[in-house]
C-alpha cells in the first residue's frame, strides 16, 4: 500500500478534520518501517494517556474485507508477544493488520470480520479455568446468545496453556469450538502451546501467515525493509536487544533472605545488575529467569533411569549431551499430562494410565501438583532412552517474577521477591526449579534474564489518581516498585496497600521499608492481615471488608485497583470481597456490583497479576 | 541540681496518669513495638519493651524491624506466692513467654519474650490470680523486698505484714492500670480526669525508689542497697521497730566518676506504727529534692550527697514527721546470701531453700527444673518465697511432706545445693543479653562457663566448699548487686569486664576495682594468684573478701561519716 493510500485511510477515520489532515500529512512519504514505528509510537502514546492501548475504532465494512484482525487475550504477556510477532510479520508481508487486545476490541466488529486469528491463554482458579482478565468480555460475548452468526469468517486459534494444569488450553479450545459453532470456517487446526510457548507458536505463526497471504490474495505487497539483512524494526523500539530468546546475563548483587526463621519458609530479596545492558522496564513488568536444574536432581534422574549423562542427544537440530539437555533445556520439576501418559504406556502401568483419563481429572491434578519427574519414575518404573526422554520431556520454560523495584530509584538494577518452593516427598527434599536455582545464587554469580512487559499492570498515568494495591505474600513485589515510582514521581494521589502473610514477626515482607514509606507519606495507608497471629485466620479480604466503606469511597473516587499474588485462592476471595463491598456501599445488587467491577477491569482500572 | 526537666519528665506529666498512647500502640498492627514515649510509661505498668539483640542485625538485613517483645515483671512483696499462684504463673509462662520463669534479684518473677498482642492477656492473667504488675518498674516505689528468714517465723510474719501494708500505702493510684489491662470494653476518655496521685503527683518520682526489709542476723536482701533500707529490730524476740538506712543503690555509668555505687547509712529508728508515715515522707523528700533534669544523678544517694549529706537529709525528713526520729538501735548481721537446704521455723514447719542458677527456670534438653518446680507446686501445701539471690524457698512444709518434696527436687536436678561448689550456689548474675537493652556484656549466659573455669582454680587450692560470693552484671548498672560482692564482674564490652574484689559477707562493705575492662584470661590469671594467696595466708574462718581487704589487694571505699545523735 502506498503512503498515499494510508493517508486516505487515515482521513476516513473518525478524527476531527484538522487532526485527520495532520495525520495524513504526517504519514505522507514515510516508508513502511517508519509507519510501523509510528504505529507503535501512537499505541504507546495512547497507553500513556489511559494506561490502556487505545480502543480500536470502528472500521467501515468494506475495509474489513481485506484486513486481518488479530485478537489476543493475555494475562502474563505470552499471547501478546506471539500476537504482536504475528502482526509484525503480517504487516511486513504487506497485509493490512488490525491487532487488538481483546478488551480493546469492539465485539460489534466481529460480524464484519473476514479473517481472524485469536491468540489466547488459559488461566485457572482452583479447578475452574478462566480467560485472561482482558478477555472476559470477549468470552462472555462469544458464549452469549448475543453472539452473531459468522458464516463469512475464516479464522484460526492459537491456544496458550500449560500441560501441568489438568485442563490444558481450555479457553483457547472454547473459543475455537464456539467460532465454528457460530458458522465460521476454521482455516487450520488449533495450536496448543505449552509452557515452552515458541515451539508451537512459531510453526503456528508461519502457517497463519501463509494462510493469510493466500486468503488476502494478490493484494498484499511486501513492505520495504529497513536494512539489508532483513531485520524488522521492532514494534517497541524502546526495548533493548535482549529478549526471552536472547536473555541478558545479569550479575547477582544481593541475595538476602527476608523472612525470619519460620518453619523452613524462605523468601528472598534478590537484586540483579542490569549494568551495560541498556535494559529498561516499568513498574508492573516481570523479569523472566532461565533457571538451571540442580546437579543433584539431574544426577538422581540419570541414576534412576540408568542413563548416561554423557550420551549425545540430537533433538530439534541441537546436539548436546544428555546432562546438559536435562540441566538447561528440560523441565524436571513439573510434569505434564502427555508425559505421564507416555510414561504409563512405556512402563505398562494401567493405574497410572487411568489417571490420564477424563474421569480422573482430580487425581491427575493432585499428581501434577505433588509429583515431580523423579517421584513418578521411582514409583512407576519404566525404561527410557536418552533420545526418547529428551523428546518427551517438556522444554524448560523461563519463570516470571514480578519486578519489585523502580528504575527511577534503583537505576540499572532489578529487584525480585522470590518465595522458595520446597517440600519433602517421601522424606526427600524437593524444590521448584527456578526458586532453587535463584536461592543458591551467590553474590557475584549470574543469571540469564529478560524483561516481560506487562502493559496491563501499570500505574495510572495521572499522578493525582489514588491507587489501592492488594498484594499478600510475594504478591507485594510489584507494589514495592509502584511505591518507589510514585515517590520518585512526587505523585499526589494516595496509595493504600493491603498486605498479608502468616506472621507479622517473621514474614512481614519489607516491613522496615513500608514503615519508612508511611513516615515519608509515600504510602498513605497500610492494612495488614497476618493469618496465624490469632486463633481465627484473617486474610486481606477480611481487612478489605472491614474497611469496606473507605475502599468503596476510594474506588468511587476513581482509584485504580491492583491485585497481585496467589491466583487460586486469594484473587477470587478478594474479588468476592470487592463485590460485597461495592454492593453494600455502592447500593448495588451482587450482579451489578460484579458487573461494575468487570467494567473497571475492562477500563484497565482493576488490574490483576496473579500466578 | 539541674533545672531543665529531662524529656521523660514531660512525657510522664503529659501522660494523663500513665496512659499516653499505650492503648493505640498495642493496637497498631504494623509493628510489634509501641512508641518510644509509651515504652517509658509502660514501665510503670510493670513491663519493658525489649528486643532480641542476638538477631537485631540479622533482622535489619531481612528488612524486618527488631524482634520486639516485652518483659513483664511481677510485683511480689516479700517474694511470696502461693502454690496455686505458682502454677498460674507457670501456665502463663508456658502460654506467652519465651524463656520460662525468671526469679529476679528483687525476689519476683520476670517473664521474657511476651509479644505485644499477648501483653494484655498476660497482665490480665497475672491479675486474675491475685497478683499484679503495677509499679513493678518505673519511677515509683518498686517491689518491696523482705528477708525470707524462715527461722524466726513470728517476726517474719509481722515484717512481711508491714511490707504488704507499705506496698499499699505508697502504691500508685492511677486507674490507667485497670483501664489498659483489666477492664473490658471501650475506655472512658475522661477517666483520667478523675485520677490523682496524692503522693507522687502527675510526673511521679524522678527515678526508681526501693524499699527493703532485712531481718537480722540475715541481710539476704542487701538492705544497704536500698534507697530506703529498713532493718527489723528484734528485742526480746519481738519486733520493736526498724532502723532506717537511706541512700543505697548500685547503678553507675561507665566512665563517669560522678556516678558511684553507694551503701545506705543509718539515720534513725522508728516504731512499727511510725513506719508508714516515715516511708511516705521519705518519698516526699525525694520528690521535692530529687534531680528531675539529669537521670544519672537522680537517685536518693545523689540527692543526699549533693545537698548536704546525711545531716541535711535527716533534717528534711524529720521536719516532715509528726514524731521525733529515735537513734538507731543495735542489731547484728552475720551474713548476706541464702542458706540452702531444710531449716525448721518456730511454728515447727520446715522450709527448703533451693539454689536456682541465675533464677532461670526453663526446661531444655538437659534439664527440666521448671517442670520440677511445677510438680512441687502441685503437691505443696504451703507457699513459696523467692529470694533476692534469685533462689526459691519452699516454705511451710510439714515434716510428713518433706520426703515427697525431696524426691521431686532430686528427680528434677533441683537439689544441686547439696553438691554444688560454694561459689556456684551463691553466684548471682543479671539477665543481660539478649534481652536487656543496656547490656554491654554477657552475664546470665556466661555464668556457667566462667563458674566452671573458676571452679578449676578453686579446686587447685581446695577451696571448692568455700562460700565465696560471686556476682556478675552485664553493665555497670549493677542489677546483680555486684558492688557488694566478694568477687564481681561488671561488663564493659562483649568479653570484657571490670574485676572487682573485696566485698564482705554481710553486705556492709563495697568492693573496689582490681582489674579494669579486661578479658577472661586476665581475670582467671588474677584469680588464680589470689585464690592461692588466700588459701595460704587466710586467717581461720576468714572470708575471701575480708582477706582481700585486710591484705590491701584493693582499698574498699569508705561509707558516709556516721551521724551523731543527741
Ligand atoms: C531482672 C533484674 C536483674 C536480675 O537478673 O534479676 C534487673 C534487670 C534489669 N534492670 Fe535492674 N534489675 C534488677 C535489679 C536491680 C538491682 C538490684 C536491686 O534493686 O536489689 C539494681 C541495683 C540497685 C539500684 O537500684 O541501683 C538494679 C539497677 C538497675 C539500673 C541502675 C539504676 C541506677 O540508679 O543507675 C538500671 C538502669 C536504669 O534504671 O537506668 C536497671 C535496669 C534494668 C533493666 C530493666 C534494663 C533496662 O532498663 O532496660 C533490666 C532488664 C533486663 C532483662 O532483660 O530482664 N537496673 N537493678 C532485677 C529485677 C529486680 C526486680 O524484680 O525489680
Ligand atoms: C506473572 C507472574 C509473576 C510472578 N511473580 C512472582 C514473584 O514475584 N515471586 C515469586 O516467588 N513467584 C512469582 N511467580 C511465580 C514464579 O514464576 C514461579 O512459578 C514460582 O517461583 C515457582 O517456580 P519454580 O521453578 O521454583 O517451581 P517449579 O519447578 O515450576 O514447580 C515445582 C513443582 O513442585 C510441585 N510442588 C510445589 N509445591 C509443592 C508442595 N508443597 N507439595 C508437593 N508438590 C509441590 C508442583 O508440582 C510444582 O509444579 C510469578 C508468576 C507469574 C506468572
Ligand atoms: C495462575 C495460572 C493458572 C493457569 N492455569 C492454566 C490452566 O488451567 N490450563 C492451562 O492450560 N494453562 C494454565 N496456565 C498457563 C498459562 O496459560 C500459560 O502460562 C500461558 O503461556 C500464559 O499466557 P499469557 O501470558 O498470554 O497469559 C496458568 C497459568 C497461571 C499463571
Ligand atoms: S546490670 Fe546491666 S546488663 Fe545486667 S540486667 Fe541490669 S541493666 Fe541489664
């Protein structure tokens, strides 16, 4: 498309005439790369303005004929990353692309679409699966009676999930099946990406591009590239050269336990140096960490399976010895359903195989939640070759940690708050891969990390806006970053933090800092719930209820609400408390209160970062 | 006298009779502490805020506040409690305290490691069984102590009765105590307006004030260590009255020679019916002249010494009394310290004094003495008396019940008094680390180590059975009354102590520094030599401290010139 065409298109947009003219002038004569950059710039500007990507404006029907719409629903940024990558490549390939986060997309557009890709992850609360927060509205719409027939739509879905949860990719499947039921044509089979997202996302993206080109036909013209080596200008030019695939090697500056002795509980405050990396991040972002499995665990696995760590294994075009495969490239601490099924078959274990059947959902969940590879192979022996093992085990995925610092205060450092996952199985020590790895890093050691941006979890752009932060346990991490940032910004809005843990004396994370923040007025209010300091358990949701009237007043007055931490119990319990509060003090029925909160969510004023 | 009031004087005066913001502080969920001014007021209610100093730095790195906790001290006149009360205290210690029961040098119990959220329940629980913590600490009249002297039962009973009356007579009156710890429901915000402190005034005393009754020939309470010492005068087997001896106390400040330990001196005699008036007026004198600007020089000893000495003081007191002070009457102390084992009193009942190292009753892997005492309390029909040497007397035992108590004492290693060396049985150490905020060196935790090393030396000279008084304090405040001891270590820094020598066996002579700010090696070398000399050169029956003073190893300080009586 020529820049003239782009200018024409812009002129058709619902901008005031003067602005439309300016916009048309602005894009005149720009090359594709510059245009792409500009689109990122505009989106960024919109996000700055609203804390949200700009809602995608309605488009006349004739234009939806030729465009590709890519919707994503993402909680922790994976789906977003894949969707953005696809959009980028599609644009480069000359396609007209409408990329939108699910909650920024007008569902009324749906019936006008001709070509739609959906990239969406599955989350869960307890046993029930849930869409990412940004996709609640979309899923509600799709599954409701209001959803239109879509006979002209061709589509495909990439579902993101994690096979260590019993219902793998449930939301993506739901979307896929529903679109078909609404009469749309599935272009190609649904992709189901596991924790190692890219091994499925990459081929899916390639297929999606090829199908889109076919569908869009000859109208598409490849966009000129900026440099001869074919590197595409990234959408977010601000982010540095480091990425998930090219992590930065960061030096550990501090690895400090921040809980007092408490029945073996361990939470670490970890400071990493980003010096020289050029990496920038914002409060709300997470840090991805590539762990390495402990030698002791790798040895135990090798020993139990009677495999030779030095044997060479070629897989996916890479040749490494088995030990290195297991240490740096495969999950050992988390099991997956496909692996369990394969293992059961190999060892001829009918009882184990039975667990992978749909009716044994709960038992499987239990097994996935409490057994590691070693426990499985010990209890249900089976023979594996090195080669087979490497291809059956899930590739190692990086772990995310909410960033607990603001660069405004810490400069080229990034701080984390990491709860050590450890327990015993048959009297033997077991641990989580990444937390064990992090726990054992000494000052001066290094870790491979990258920034996982999370635009859905951002401080309000308006420094006068109040914020309510609910972050029990390590959920408090991003709020340390928030408070630091607001302090540096001299924000005038009030900040109210809800924190909880078991005991004030031993696990009041960052107690001294919060006390100081209160004295400095960087924190307006701190409500704490220490569940085991009294006979009956008290949690943050109880503190919320106690302060219900004021919570409502803050919310009603425009406060932004944030929840971070445990997804299984805390987040739903807190939500329930909020519903009650909004109902009681806002004079609403429970349903209205819930809808009111969902609306806040849709507006980006109620953000969750739960795990 | 300093004119400017110390900051604490304002805190007290503005506290609405010791309320301050204690209630708000207790309710603050963000910290295990209460505010600094409130910690000063809390003392008047019998509790100190402390923190576990062992882990202070560790917690700072953990971004956690210090491990705040509270020490709760009972007010226990004469150290007397009943068996059910013992069991109740044991139960409270189990439920809320971290380091068991701790018998203090003013014959009461301390509980350590109480969490803020339990403080009210703790104090409430103490009151529920008829005991109190009111004025156990603070700038007021402290626990009134009394010789346990079991042999002379009739006089003992009478003196103990006077101790109880004195406690009530000079008690603080504020209803803040009930309001904070005992009453349920919201406090009346105006209640303080109805409060009054006729004796103390709203700023209370300028400093702690201590009364103690000694019953000769036993000076087990170290009567000359009291601000206002009272010596029972027994004539014809009956209590005739009390000699009064003001101006004693131990506390000094390291490196400040204007502070000093001092023994009280006699200024007169009062009959029992004159006792309460005399004590009351002594508080009025201290309230009038005591320094309110400089807490280092605020105790009665400085009030006396800086204003004109004993004559001045006697005049001040006399001018406020409705009767004429009589000259002191004769008495004789044969010893301080406790006498261990069974003794029979006049009423025919038996009393067993047990030696409890540092007064700490705490079960651990190697011993269960606290359990042992609980078992004894379960079968004991009499009461208990805690001693100022941190020991315990099981008092009022029938002949028939002795065996059962002996058996329990043996079973729970409470009968060490039978086998322990003389120095070990009599040793006293203050609490010091990790709870005492003022400690400069270890004391209680170091005592077993240093005793064992000293015993090696004593054994060399066959002195293990010698009753040598050894007292250790973690700082110059002298809570173990080290300045009246034959051998004393006074902490100056971790691992460093002043070695003091030359006290007597009756609490009538101060000791003096022999080695200043030195370490264990030097201490042991010095003691080795002196024990050797003592064994070789002592006169028959001569005590170690008397020997030190006689041969001039140190020169003990003189006491105030004696008063003349018209
Ligand atoms: C528990 C006890 C020592 C023991 O191991 O038994 C004790 C412990 C403390 N004494 Fe004491 N004193 C104790 C008897 C004494 C005595 C002996 C006596 O009164 O017979 C003295 C020496 C006499 C005197 O008053 O000088 C004594 C002189 C001090 C002083 C110095 C006072 C002065 O005038 O300089 C302080 C510091 C102060 O008051 O500023 C002090 C302060 C303290 C404190 C409360 C520390 C503080 O102020 O923060 C100690 C608490 C330690 C802890 O962790 O428990 N304590 N203190 C004794 C409790 C007595 C009671 O039940 O009421
Ligand atoms: C956006 C986001 C932000 C996050 N922020 C933080 C943060 O700030 N701080 C933080 O600490 N974490 C955070 N997490 C969680 C973090 O990413 C990891 O999931 C977590 O640290 C565990 O990783 P691991 O590799 O140690 O454990 P894994 O190796 O992934 O898991 C260990 C396995 O052990 C098993 N297991 C665990 N506990 C038990 C038990 N008690 N009994 C039996 N089996 C058990 C389970 O099967 C589990 O699969 C965040 C996650 C997300 C998605
Ligand atoms: C709290 C939580 C619950 C999850 N529950 C499920 C689940 O039930 N089923 C599933 O397939 N994946 C589950 N996942 C995995 C995510 O779908 C997966 O991490 C995905 O890559 C996230 O994509 P996103 O970052 O775009 O949200 C869960 C992840 C989290 C953090
Ligand atoms: S003597 Fe010093 S260290 Fe020992 S308890 Fe008293 S104040 Fe604390």
